[in-house]
């Protein structure tokens, strides 16, 4: 299993790109700021762009100093080569995305 970390910007930020076939086993979004942050998350197939058709979370508010866990337990998100996860935050640099993944 591997881990990828990325600070989320206030514009489209790719937090993970699949190499070959991978399974996302956990995705944590941590708001380490003193303000509430609203995020949107997209799961984007290779060869396409961020649009409303690949939005997974829309305007999710993460309160100050709180964490949102997207996958836990036995849930997994399967990605093919070049698929990516994109996050957009309302405050630049206030959220860290930590993605745990494994090759399948």
C-alpha cells in the first residue's frame, strides 16, 4: 500500500493520479485552518476533464480543524491508468488530502 499527500488549492487540484490500475482504500481531507472550508471533489476518467458529470462531492463543508474521511472499512474506489481525483477548496492551502492506494 502507498500514500500520496497534497495540499488543496482554491482552484482545481489533482490530489491523486492512478498509474496502471489502483484501488483507493482511504481518502482523508483535513482542514487544518481556523475557518470552515467548502470543498468539491471529482473522480475524473482518463482523457476527460473536471465537469459536473464526474463530481462526487459538491460543496461539502469541513469545519475548522476537522477531518472528513471518504473511504473507510472495506470500501474501495477502483481507478484505471490515468484516472485522477481532483479537489477544489474555498480557501487556498487550508486542506490536506491524504490518499491511500494499492495496485490491483
